[in-house]
């Protein structure tokens, strides 16, 4: 059983004492909150500031954000050697290919960038399998379980953002963009516009400012929307069912205990 990492505790009188900042303890004991935080930064802060260079160092804010996600993934599975090594190798390969694509001549840039995005997709997909297997097989619904569930949802959006970025890179007419992006996004990871499109697709918001223009792009968008809704439905049913089952088990255990 995992250690409890909730936001409340019980007083000697039996009353629940709420600790508003108790969730901060998750950053020390939780496995998935760092991944969730990194993904939030990548998906929300990245489109705003990811393309900006840090004092002409050829290092971009987006590079830092993708690095946070990869370090968080390595930390989460540091006790599982096989998964730990796999995450490190995929992360290093993705970053290395992305940096080569940034600095090599333009004739090689496109294919190296597509290769780096493919490695990003594989890494994010691998994390989905690892975290999803944990979330959907655990019998304890805790704060870290919720963080893992949210992480899987954001990882799915990240996978599709990378796939959309590859498609846009190889076929610029695959998506209708309302206007030319302001400045070139040379940072690592998925294109910031495709990250935005992926999020509004998986949440089925669909503003319509970016639209898929060919059959493959439309099919991928349909697939992402379906996966996003099915995932939320199954996840909520799973978490609620597990929670109710645990409560029923605790009540049965308490009622069968001999009186003191």
C-alpha cells in the first residue's frame, strides 16, 4: 500500500483537520505530481514562452520545460531499473536528435526534427503505459493516484501534439492555421500551435481557429477526441468504484471487529 499523502488529518477528538497546504508534501513523497506539473508547464506555459531564447545561449524556455518532463519521468521510475534506463535512453536520444536538427543544415533539419518528435511520441506513449497500468490496477485512490490519472490525460494530448507536429512538418497543408506564427519555434518538443490544437481537441472544445485539412489529420483528430472522452469516462468509473469498494471494505472490517 502506498503512503498516505492527503490534505487532512484526524485530531485526537476524531474531527478532521484540514491542512490547506498539505498537497505540497506530494512534491516530496509523490511519484507522479512532478510529471503532472511538468506537463502543465509544457502545455500551458510552453505555447506562451517556449520559443524565447535564454540570453542568446541557443537554449530556449521550451527546452527547459521538456527537460523537466523527462527528469520527472526518470524520477518517477528511479526504483524500477528497466523503466528507468528506458526513459533515460529515449529522453537522451530525443534531445540529441532535436539539437542536431536545430543546428544542422536545412536539408537535414526536417527529417531529424521528425525523428526527434517520433522519439518524443514513443517516450510519452511509454509513460502512458507505465502510469496507466499503475493507476488502473491500484486499489488505493490517493492524491498520487489522481496526479497519475491527470498525467495520463495530458500525456495523451502530448502524444497527439507530437504526431500533429510531425504531420505539419512533412505536409504544411495538413492543417489550416489562421496566420503565420510570430517567430520561429526552435525549441524542443511539439510545435506550440499543435500542442494548443491537441488540447482543444482532446477536451472537445474545438474553437475552429486551427482545422485539419486532409484525411489523415482529420482521422487523428477524431481518434484523439474519442480517446479523450472514453478515458475520462472509464477513469471516473474506475476511481469512484475503487473508492466505494474501499469504503465498503473498511465498514465491513469495522463492523466485524469485536467490541472493546
